[in-house]
C-alpha cells in the first residue's frame, strides 16, 4: 500500500490504525429510569418501574405484590419527588430496612441500594436504561418459560399456584386447576418422529394460549402434561373452559411434513377447598385426569 493510500494515523511500526479520541463520535446517552429488581422469593429477577408511586406488600392491591415471610399486606412504598426516589415503611409489622438499617422515616434512594421487606426478601433499587431493562426482562422470562412451547414452566406454575391458593383460602374466592395430558403422545412420537411431537406440543400451547385470561397462568407441567391456574373460577366455569379447550384441540388441524396428525387431550379439573394445599389440589386434579384417560380419553372429568 502506498503511503498516500494509508488511512490517517496509520502506524508503520505496528500496522494498526490509530484514531484520536477527538475523532470518535460522542457516546449515545440513554435516559435512565428508576426500577426495583426483586432478589429472592417467587418473583426473583422481576424488574418493576417506579413512576410516581409504587406500593409493596402481600396484597394483590399492592403495585408490587410479594409473598414472603413477614411481609405485611401493604408493607412499604416508593415515590418520586423533585427528581429523586424515596422509600418509606407503611407501619409494617416487621419493618423495612435500607442497606441493613431500619427505616425510621422516608429516605432518598441511590443506585444500588438494597431494601429489605419481611424476613429476608431483598429489593434492589437500580437506574436502568431501555437496553438494560430489555435484557433483564429477557433473563427473567427465560427463567420462567419452557423453551419449546413458550408456556410457563413447572417452577413458575408451582410458585404461582402457592400464591393464588393462599389468596383463595384467605378471601374465600374460587380457584380452579386444570391438568391436561395429550392422548397417546408416545404413539405420535413413534409414528411421526420426535420433531413432529415437538410441533404438536407447540401447536397445543398455541391453542390453549388463545384462551388464557390475563389473570390466569398456563404452564407446561412436564412432558406432554400441561396445567392452567384460573383465578376466581369455580368448578362449573373451570369445567366449561376445559371442555372448550378439549373441543378446540380436537378440531385443530395439525400437520407436519405434509402429514396430518390427529390430536386430542384429556383434562382433569379441581377447585380449591377449605384447608387445601398445593400438593392436595394437584393430586385431586391429577386423579380426575386419570379418570378421563381411563374412561376413554378425549374427555373432561371434574371433581364434584
């Protein structure tokens, strides 16, 4: 290369283009916004924006509902004033701590501060730009989602079920659990191949996903088993929903590599009862699912 053709600041000795800092474009300054990141508990990894005010507590009416030992119904609040973010305890039973010290009055938060509510639930105050928020949300979702079907995973289901059952028992509101099992799924894999089986699982998740309300949760429980937790849903409405999904699956045309794959599903339905436990509710729905499969498959059986 002729010297006249070399780029500016070309170093003959090292053969590396050197550029002065003054020639670099100014870094993009992205706007940072205040967030809370949950450390521990059912919502570990969740990131919540703080706008004008955010309440934290066990109640569903809280801006950030949290479950944890020693968390009060409305435990603390964060609020914005004069461009700064403050935290204050709201008369909680066990108090609120900021970086290990118990809060006596509203305190200004700094990036990286740790807020403790209850016995050991930690919330980190953080200033985040849009790219950081997207990345954190992707990490949070990845930890809770089944990679194949994009439904929630078993861990997320059990955590949600524990929270919803606790609320149901305290307030006497109905709660339904639906367990699904794709009929003769091993035969699908043996006949059409495992790629076709994966396709069937994804298609089933799409069918059910179209029926899920915002307040409900649909999850892959394991293998070809799925579950749906339905808030404020009694046995009649839960059974109607299960029957609707069963019909939608039966009517769905699923093809893979030009071959039509017939798919049906069996469903067991159970509802919370006084003194129910998570394991007990799952077992009751599973018993109903067994009866559905034992009774000929492609049917719904509910606990009366």
